[in-house]
């Protein structure tokens, strides 16, 4: 994860409109832009750092908007005053911090509890361990995606990494118990 250089001041601005009768279309466009890490300045107006891969992705989003019979306008902002620049950076930082917090919450309220529940039920099966391993892989993918769009070094990254590592440790202990118990039963 690279920290956004303070002197990098070029931003990609997208202003779009999707026909109002299709909430499904609006949500699809919103999801695409959020997946890229776009910061919404207001409804249907978002900004991203000026990066080649993001330009290409925005082109695809604009094509989708056009297919949905909407319209869009794309601008490169390279003269953003210091106050606005700071607000944009703070917005990206807040978005990423929130996502890191959501990962921590997912670990603590779901993953940890799932292993605890399976231990309580004494459900020591390879199938259950595999299901939990799939949940861990989802958490890892989610963390990688958040880290990939954290251009400003948001707080919470290390804590999220620690919680995902704790998930792995708990799962490895559970898998060892499964192997031991299944071996004893066999």
C-alpha cells in the first residue's frame, strides 16, 4: 500500500446521471465506483486519484452508464487548493478506516464466534473446518482489496491485519483439534 504523496494533486472527477426509474442500475454503478475506492463528494459526483489503472476502470464504468442510458462527465483536476486537497485526503482516509473497522468487526463478531460455537457444539469435522477456512479466505481477499484502495495510509490497517491473523491462528487450532479427534475416532 503506497501512501499518497502530499504533492500529488491530480484527481479524476466523475459526474454522472443514471435514469431514476432504475434503482438497480444506480446501485450497480455505485457498487462499481465504491469497489474502485471512489470518494463521493455528493450524490453521483465522485473523485479518485489520477492513476492509469483507475482511468481505465472509470472508462468501463462510463461505458456501463451509457449502456444504462445515462450520461457522465469526466474531468482531471490538477489545480485543487490546499483546503480542498486536505478534505479529499481526509475523505479517503475516513473511508478506508471505516472499511478496516468493518473487517475487525467481522472477525470479532462472526469469525471468532463461529469457531467458539462449533467448539461448543463439538462439531469437529473436516467439512466444518473447510467452511471456516473459506470464510478466512474471504476475509483475506477483503483486506487485500481495502489495502489496495487505501492510497493515504488510513488508520486501522495494522489492527485489521492483526485480527485476520488471529482468525488464522484460531482456525489452525480448530483444525488441529479436528485432526486429533477424527484420528481418535478412526
